[in-house]
C-alpha cells in the first residue's frame, strides 16, 4: 500500500508555470511506477505523464510534450510535474497515481490538486 498526497496547484495566468509535487508514504517508493492524470470539467480523466520506477524513462500526453516534465526523487519519495507555458486548456484537477512495478494498473491515487489557468 502507498499513500499519495499532491500539492502545488493553484491559479496562474496563461504562459505561466507551476510545479506539482506528490509525496508518497507507506511502502517502498522505488518499487512503483508513477504517473500524473488530470480531469477537466465535464471531461473524462486523461493520462498526462508517467515515469518508470527507476526514473529512467518517461512518457507524455502529446499536448503537453515540450511544456511539462515529470521527474522523481526516490530518496524523498516524491514525484514532480513541472508545468511550463500553461494554457487555459490545462485547467483541471491533477492526480498523482502509483503502479507497483509488477502490476498493470494504477491502483493508488492521491486526492488531487486543482490547477486553474486564466486567459
């Protein structure tokens, strides 16, 4: 079991930046692949970015490539999402998720943090 707590959301103008953090506890963090998802108002939840347990590989939603960067610090049990050049369409609740390295599903989720980008 792993518990996840996101922070770092807020209100920012278009073109601005935010860094989200997700602190994990309760299990060995380095055994988990980590990801960020988001849910915009009236839309389905969508994948944003993921990073392997070792931090060696990362993948992104096409619309955030070149603007967002996922990273992790296994010594601090924390995963980050650096978001630059934010657009109003990035407005959503952002969720951190964890998948045990031998599992196929993201079974552990944080409570979410609101990101609002004004135009």
